[in-house]
């Protein structure tokens, strides 16, 4: 009975038309504020989009060490994508060491100190940095300006993380 | 070991002298969402009807849930949900009457509450007759009727043709909901490649009746590549790169559509043939599909000339 | 359970035609009977049916029963109903493309046809059979009519109803046929027409019924074949 009222009256979240009572009972540790937006028309594979956005959330401190990611099925139902896609995104995150999965309990954000970094990841990071540097130089910025900009942004991230740790 | 829910062998169908389906050899495993894509008139609907035993093949055979399509028993049909092209239902029936009719064929499987919840969610009055429903509403009823008996295999023939984005999304949700139950499989044909990209595990491409691809979506996405190479002088006369599908030349540029080669191989070939620079274009599924099914001498419809 | 669901659906679809036929037959037949009652004439048949053939063939034995006039009305209405029901049951699903929805069911294909046939038979019985029986019992009263009907007239009426069902089967076969040439497809209707001609000009009731039974059997077997082989 509760379920069908939720279906019609809930306007803040579009609830999928399924028996989510089970999920509601089990997934009470679902992360608040994890907002993922995927688009099927961009060139990026969907699982990459999901992985990247979770990765960003971790980097920004919105997800901290030990936080539980939503259950694969729950996220799949909310994003309306195949559960295998979500699973693949989680695998990708696991491979880069950002999350660890414990069979039976779920997937959790890993300890930053325990994360591996391999050469490929550093390559991607370097590529991105090159991208940013190129853009900055094209805009006419000088090396100094870029460094100041970088410092400013980094400070924001670090502060956010510190704030979060304070609130916990 | 996953079962095969659909198996076709040399499935062929001629309409008079027109070849609609040409020696289709398919195997779809259980538990996936499989998207059938193809251009208009490629033979998707014909293939689906052949599989369901609604058409008789000119040659070849097909098996659904292990049973020959020409002789699908009532018991097997009970396990297969089918959303027909155009969602054609009995116009004089009301939603409630249609439910009653449909339910009598699934005495043990029908989920009353599920159907009622769906109809309530869609805001459809049960007493309204089908003929007084809009296309979208009729599609919604069709979806509810197909999902309520909890089918093992759901086959949908272009279910979102002409429907708005919200209803298309509801159909996708329905597919996801079904696939999360144990042992279900969904087969759907669609022109909206964004939808296919979103929910499919597997993709089947049918082009002029011929099977062009049957693989996981990931494989297809990774395999179809577009590369643009610029050359200082003229483009090489012979393009002997592995996996070449199409090749378009303009003065100093080559546009290649490739199936399969790794990025490094492309780089090597570019270097070997003296390309100044090359760029692997990021394509979404729709672009990949268009390139993959384009004819050999495909040109753009309209061309801008520099004056 | 499933057959009943199908039967209910087919009956509901046939209902408007059932009512229309009953009303039309009741109206025309009732009007004719009333006319005969008022005029009390027994050469009344000559006034409305100047066909010498009918009055001569039938006139020998029972020219003067008013019920006799309703016979041809029954025949025409019956053939019309057969055609209309055949179209409704077998042509309309093709044009509205609802065949795939109907065929993909957890029943044998032939069951779907039997449900349609059962609904057609019920329609004929109610809209024509019952009314015909009512007319017959109404005409059997000496205080109303000077000339009482003979049982043969009554039986002929049932013959006409059966012919209507033959037309139904013929229309069904034509509607189901997927032969490439239209001349082949028309076989169902053509064959039904042949049966009609063979029967109504046949004096001997026994032979008439035999022709109907054989014709219906042939049409049924053809329909059975077509349903198993047909592509929907």
C-alpha cells in the first residue's frame, strides 16, 4: 500500500515502478547526495560515465573512506541502465583501487592510503593535465597564472574533504 | 551454464521474390537484454515473427526456449511475453476487461497487484476503452499486460515507435525491472539507439535481412572506429589497414571506418603511411550504427562547397 | 477457462450483429405476419412474391401459410448475417492487425477458431433461431390465421439458418486464405455460393441437409489446414 502512494505522490524522486520495499529495507546505507547523470548520446560508454562521476565524488570528498556505494541493482533501477553496466563501473573503480567490494556486504570507498596507482592511470592523469595546460596557454594565460589557478582549485577540494571529516 | 533462449539456424524468409531474412544464425543466451537494431525494412519484425511462429520460414529453423518455433506449445507460449508492433489491442475492450481476458491465460502467473500498480502509476482509468486511449496510453497498457504474467522471455517489436521520451523511459524501466529477476531475458527491436545503448547487454545488427553483428554491446562499441588522417600531400592510393569497412577521401584527408583494430595499430599504420596527424573520433552508438550500416559508396546527403 | 475467455470475447464482438439481425428479422417478419393477419388473405404470397418459381415450387404443398413468406426473409437475413460475422471474425483482425496479439496465446491455434465458430453458432441460434421459433409458434394459432403452417416450412427455416453458417465458413476461409491469387482466395465464398444454390433449389429436404453437411465439412477441413499453415 505504501508503495503505490509513493508512486503517485512523490515528485522529488521519480520512483521506478517496481517492488522497491525489499531494496528500501536492505539499502539503508545508501549514500546521500550521490547524484549521477548519464547521457546515452555522448561518445563515452555509460559505465565509464558512472565510474568517472563516482570517482569525482570521491575526489571531491563527497564520498569518504568507508562509505557504501548504492547496491548495483538500486543504482541500475534509479539510472535506468543495465545492472551489468553498473557492475562494470564498480569493477573499473575496483581495479583502480578507489573502491573495494566485500561479497555480501557491498562496495565501499577504499582507504586513500591503500590505493594503487599504475602507470596507465598516471598516463591518463598526465594527458588530462596536458589538456588543461594547452587550454590555458591558448587563452593567453601564463605559467604563473596557471599555477595560481591550480592552487586555488586544489585548496577548494582539500577544504571540502577536511570539512567533511570534521562533520563526521 | 546459461541456457540459450533463442536459437536460429539458417532462418530465411522470402516474400515472393523479395528476400526479407537471409540465413540468420543467432544464439541468444539467457539473462541478457538484447537489442535488435537495423534500418527500416531490414527484416527485424520479420525475424521476430518467424521466431514466434507467426510466420513460416522459407528455409531454416528457429527454436525458442528449446522448442521449435513452428510448433510452440501452449505451455511454452505462456512463458513468453510479446509486445506486438503498434500495440494493437482489442479496441472495444476496457482496460479492466482486457486484463480479465489476458489473465485467464495465465492462471497461476498473473500478478494482480503489479498490474494494478502499473495502471495506477500511468494514471489510466480502468473503465476506459482502448479505442479512447492515445497511442502512448495504449503502449503503457500493452507493457503492463506483457509484464504482469512475469514472463521468462519478453519479446518486444519496436515498442517505443512514435512514443514520447517519458513513455520510452517507462519501457526501459520495465525492461530493467524484469531483467533483475532471476533467469529473465528481454529481446527488443528499436530505432532509438540511445535506448539500446542504455539498457542492452547484447546487440544484434540486421542489415537487409543479413546478420551483421551479434555480440555484446561493449564489443561493438569498442570495435567500430572512425579515424581521420591528414596528409601533407596526397592520400595514399592503397589503404591496406586491417578491418577497413569504408574509406572516404578528400584532398588531403582520409576518413576510415574500421572494425576491430586497436588504437596502437592505427597509430602504426598512420606513421607508416606518412600521415601528419590522425584523430580517432569518439562515436556514440548511433553514429557507429549509421557508419556500420552505410552502403559502400555512401556520401553525405548535402555537401557544402567552399567558394 | 481459456476457451471460455475466448468465447466471451467473440460473443461480445458479435453482440451488435446479433441484436441488429434479431431486430431486422423481427421487424420485417413481424410486419409481414401482421399484414397477413389483417388481410387474412391466402393469396397474399402472390402480392409480395410474384416469383412464379417460388409460388409454384412451394405452392404445391403450403402456398397459403403466411409463415412461408417469412422464409425468404429468413434466408436473406441468414446469409447476410453469415457474411457479416465472417468478416467481423476473420477479416477485421487482419485489417486492424490484431491477429498477432490474438494468436500468441497459451492455447492451440484451432481453439481460437472453435471459439469464433461457437460464438457464431450461438449468434445464429439466438438472433434467428429463437425468433423463427417464436414466429412459428405465433402462426400456429387458428384464431389468428386461417391457414396453419406445416412442419416442413419450419424445418426449411432451419435449413436457411444452416446455410447462413455455411456462408460464415466460406467468408472465414476467404479471409484466412493467404494464396497469392485472388481467384484462389475467393474459393471459400464461391464454394459457399455453390452450396446455397444446390440447396435452395433442392426439393428434397434430406438431400438439402446432406449438401449442407458435406459443404460445411469441406469448408471446415480447409479452414483447419489454413489455420495451421497460415502466417499471421
